[in-house]
């Protein structure tokens, strides 16, 4: 746990730096793109997360578990097979994403921007593959350096071109920053296992890994759907693009606030996968997550108006109420990180999928009924209902 806390601490320090970059980035985009431009950016981001979850299909998370189970000698070959699996999945989803970008009616005016967002799938595929290696060796502090470099480069290029900022320029700078940071990250992985990797594909092993990962992947796809994509697309359809911008800004802050839980559980996950220490690690992790929640929730409520004011202008005032509503799912989401990683470490990804279907149906039905009448506030409340329901279901399974 000491090494886990050190790794988590390094990631949180890195996240503080990246949040600082993010604050300037959001401020630039809300000011230079305008409400409509930032609304389109938020919509593209929500849809991209859906395709990204499909391209990953649980392979990154399940891959770490499989590398731990394989042992030190076989882990390098296991990672190679996982990499090829991720390449194949990304190729399929990339093709589907291009078709969606061209034919989805709401993207008619931003097709070029939509294609650029889908191109990001390749960057996240490589980034996730490298993260598996860092996570397996409990070296996530190395990942933190790359995570700081990426938004730093992105912000730098936005500042250089801020006088004539456009959505195409924003997405182009994002792609460039991603690939430069990945190139630096790859240099840190040379001889990572102390031996030369053999890049030969094993169809049987890839098929087995796909069988292991797809239930978790489908669950993550469902989560991406009810977490952002469904509500953002419905808000765009019924209320226009400006409310998507208000909703997207609040969610951007909310997503950053969830990262400490993800960082912590990413560090803990290899320990959870070692059956001898599972129960002790679970109990200790729960205490730390609850401490984070009880410190964070009041701060979110008090600082919400200041955060929105700093990051935007008076056009985004509805974001304050949305952010305060999201305090409720913030509490459940932290504990859901723990419950979810625990179940996955025990090979219960198919159970997670069944629970995810229940939550998705609840979320979609609620959003379809409520968003036409209550707009962005309905979307935020349905996020709270969804996270609360997932917490109840996973706790019962534990």
C-alpha cells in the first residue's frame, strides 16, 4: 500500500499540474470558440469517448490482470498479443467512426472536425498500450510525466495560435500534442522488460484475450453511453448546442475531479489481482477513497461559482447548478471505482456487464423522458441516479 500511495501521490501531483493547464485551455476555448464552438467541442468529446470505449473493449484493464497472472517471464509476450488485439479493435471502430462522422445529421456542419476527433482513436490506443506496462510494473509516475507533457504541449500550441482559434485548429493541436508526447513516452519503454520483444501474433492467444475482455469492454461502452454521450446528444436534439456547452463545461470539471479515484485504483489494481492480499487492500482502499470524498464534496459546492467564473463568462452560469448536482454522483463514483476494480480482479467482468445494462436502460429511459422538459439539469440528475444504482448493485454483489 505504501508504494501504491506513492504512485497515487505522484499521479495526483501530475494531475494538479495538468488541471492547471486544463484551466487555461478551457478558458481559451470558451472565450475564443464561443458558446456554439465550445458546445460542438463538448458534443464531439462525448461521442469520441463512446468510440474510444468500443476500440479499447476492456483490453487495457483486463490486460493488466492477465499480465499479472502470466508472471514475469510470460508478461512481455502477453503484452505483445494485447497490443495486436488493440490494433485490430481500433481498426474496426475507426472505420465505423468515419462512417458515423459523415452520416450523423448533427455533424453535418462539423464533419471535418468529427473526422479529426475519430483520428484520435489511434493515439489513445497507443497511450493505453503503454499505460498497461507502467501499471503492471507499478511505475505510473512515469505515465504522469507524459500526462503532464501532453496537455502542456496542447496548451502551448493553442496559445501560439490563440489569435485565430478555430475548432479545427484545436483538434489539430490536440492530435499533434498527443503524438509528440507518445513519442517521448515510448523512449521510456525501451528494454522495459529487460529483453527484446517478439512481435509475432498468436491468433489463439488473441482470441482468448478477446473472450476475456469483451464483457468488460461492453460494460465500459455502456458506461460511456450513459455517462456523457446519450445525454449530450439528447440535449443537442431538444435544446440546441448552447446547453451542450453549459453541460459540457460542468462535466469537464466533474471528470477531472474523478481522476484521483481512477489514479488510486489504477495503482491498487495489480495488488487486488494478487488473491492473498485482496481483502486487506479493499478495506484500506475504501478508507482512502472515503477520505477523498468527504474532503472534496464540500469544496465542490462552495467553489462551483468561482470555478465557472474563472473558466468562462456569464454565458455559462447554468453550469454552476449542474456542477453542484454532480456532487451526488461524485460520492458514488468514487466508491464505484473500488467496487468495479474489485469485481474485475476476481474475473467478474460478465457480472459487471449485466449490471451495466441495467444502469444503461435506466439512464436512457430517464433521459428520454426528462431531458425534453428539464434539459441539462435532468441529465445531471440522471447521472446521479445511474451512479447510485450502480453502487447499490455492485455492493449487493460484493
